[in-house]
C-alpha cells in the first residue's frame, strides 16, 4: 500500500518467465462469484482495450502506468494537479531510463514509456477517451469514493473502472457508482514493475466480460492474474497480515526476536514461496504429516490452530498429497520431475542470493 496519491503496481515484459505466465482462460466461476453473463450484450470496449488512464500517479500508480506503457498501451496519468502530474511523468521517464541502464527493464523499454505515456491536466481530460481506468489514490474510502464518482461522471459509459485497493471490499466501493457492473478490483503489488501477480476481484454485480477483458490486459503486460472473491483484504493481505500478526505474537511471547524471525521466514518456508504456494508445499510434504503437526499445535494453542476440516477430509479419504491419492493442487504420481525442479529452483535461488549479498540496512 502506497501513501502517495498513486496506489498501483505495474508489470514488465520479460520479468516473469513465459513458462510461468498464465494467459486468459475460459470462464471459471468460483463459489460465491458473480454468475456468467453469457448472452448479454456487452459493449465492444471489452473486446479491445488500448487506451488506459491511471488516476493517481504516485509510486504505485506511476509504476502501473509504466508497465502498461511498456506493454504497448496508450496510457495517460493524472494526479492532484497538473504540476504534480507533470513531475510524476518526468520521474517515470527517468526511472525507466535508469532501470533499463541497470538491466532491470528490457532494452527499448524507456523508449516505450516515452512514446506511450503522457500526462493530463485534469481528471476529466484523463478519462474521457479511456477504455480502462485504474483508480490508484489513497487507501481511504472517504477519498476513493468521491474520486470514483468523478471518474464515472467523466468517463464513457462503456469504460471499465478498476480500483487498486489492497483491502477495501469492492462491493462497498461499487456503491459509489451507477454502472457498478463495469467495476472491479485490479490489485497490483509493490514494487509494481517487479512483482508479477495481480489480484482481480469481482463484486456481485461485476460483468463476467469485464473480468475477462482485464485478464487479457494483465496477460499482455506479462503478469499473472488470479481471480479472488470479494472479501476484505482479498487473498494477498489476508495472508500477509495474518503472518505479521503471528510474528508479532512470537516476539511478544519471547519465542524469538524480530531479527531471528525474519531469518527463519526468509530462509525456510519463505524460501519455497517463489516456486510453490502453501497448498503445493503441503501436498509435497504430506497432508498426513500436516494433520499430525496440527494436533500438536492444537494441544498447545487451542482451536485457532486446529487442523482445518478441508485437510482432515482429504486425509480421511486416503489423499495424502503427491505420495498417495493427490492433494489440494498436485495429483499423486512420480515425484522425480517435481523433485528435480524443486532442487534446481532452490539451488538457483541460493546462488542469486549469494550474488546479491545481504540486503542493505
């Protein structure tokens, strides 16, 4: 979350390996998600998005604008006033040049930013011709609400409006709009140019065609999108804040210092996370093992750390993960290729960390 006016994150072509990118897939309706709008007449903007406005050009919003510009979109930014917007535009162009010189951006990226990114003098000017508008202002509903109303009032009726909120329920923000079916959460992460994931959050009235159109935009930038139902904090921050809260509990209980907890996280289970999420990690370790460990945790910490029903149901039906029956996300089978990939991934990550050295403090 960024506390400048801008609050969004971008995506850079070439940062995320092609083999790990997920491109738009057929409709996947999740439990509790909005129903398909098959058969509805959908404005053509959902078929081809090219003109994008980013409202809020600070660190996050500006980064998102960079990424979209590097992906070939025509991008316009706007901030609190024209002078601030112009300063952000100059900064974003300089940053792109610096990142390219450092080898962090692909060759030619700075030229794409210069060619495809421009500044508007006002919000109405910025959004007037946009196919997609991303709101990236402060993470406060009393600020986001009026900004969203202003965006809708100046935008074309068929334009898609997204919010980069990191925790606020999308349905609550949608109450500020009259065309709520064209509104969704498009949550990038900081720093936008280098974090490859984007949460897409539809509320109950969001048109399915709108979600699919934004999935196409995200794929074009080289990022991965994940659909998330509309609950406060979504997935990223529900997990991130729970981890921080438990880490603080450990310090307060005297289990370890903050410094030692950081070492444990980044050198043990955190070391796996660039390659495997929590479900895949559990599948590989063995769900029966996890169930046994949960029993110990429940004995000492009570119901809050008891084995979840979803886990116990799998184990009770003989599904222990990769080794037997399959698990949450990985089927059972020969583990040789998976282990080979895992070992190579961890070894290369270790080499990268040795090359970079410890983070400055």
